[in-house]
């Protein structure tokens, strides 16, 4: 997995990126974070990223190539319209190496309440002080909306779209997949707490900052769990 301080353009080749994107896609499908809809991408260099082929992620076969998309330019023919979300995030955040656009069920349900997961447990700590909500259920099919969404997301690791899924971004696609799983688990905890009728105790910002560690191979172990048994 790429370290946050690594020069991404020097560490990810096209061949490596193809495998990472396919493994990420299948992991997202296998763990119910996407269904027929969703996409993921890996930055190749400062000016290009690789997005998965436009099909249900869990059905992407070994060797199936993605599409290279320019960071500054129109979407290539055959690329899904919402991939412009990836493009706008990569434009604004040179530290970002991977992006996931997912449809996790619990985060979706919580968004229908006009809420995003609070920081209630360890895996939610990576999103402190909170995850922004894009309060519009429409698909992102024009550049202006994609730009506004990326501006709202700012430097957050994730954004929830009301009734329309989640976007997660990180220094690598592997980490973005892990964050997608973490946010869905945070939504699970939030919904369980709401169902109990009892007040939940949120982590303080200090508690969150201490807990949101990358040491001990935290993200690597989750990536291994999510991709276990993958054919590539």
C-alpha cells in the first residue's frame, strides 16, 4: 500500500494500477459496498488516472482493462458520467491516489435521514470531526455539479451523497477501499445506536486523533481481509 508521503507518480505503473483497480473493484462487490452501480480509480501520474471498466464491479474479470482518463480534459467515450467526480477530486488534491464511488446500504439509509455517521467507534475515528453530506439525490452528470461536490468534500476522506451513496478518497486506492468499509461500519454503529433509543457517546476530537492510527498495519490487514481469495 502506498504511504501518504510517497510520490505517487513514481510508484504506480499502468500494469500495477490495472491489477489494483480490478482487485479493489471485486473487493467492493464481494463485501456489498457496491452492486450494479459504483466505480473506482487509481491515479497514474499528475495528469492521468485509471478508472475501472463500466460494468458491475464484482463482475470484472482478471485481465479486463480499465480506461485512462485525463485529469484536465473531457471524459473519454464509454466512461461513466459520474467519473467526473474522480476527475475533480484529483484536480484539487494532488495527494490523492485512489477514489471509490460506492453504494453501501447503511450509509445510504442514514443519508436518507439527512445524516452522516458520527464518530462513535474506532473505525469511525478516521472521519473526525465528521463527514460532509451532499444534500442532493440527483446523479452527477455535469461538470458544474462535480466541481461543487469536490469543493464541499474539500480535504475530507469521504463524502456522503443523500440517497445516492458515498465517495472516498485516499493516498492509494487500497486505502480508499478500506475507508469505504470503515465508513459503512460507522453507519452500522450509528443506526444500531439510533435503534436502541439511548444516547451514544461520541469520540472527542482528541480521542479520534489518537485512535486514527495507521501503525500496526491497520489498513494493510483490512485490505488483505477484503481481497482474500481474489483471483489476481
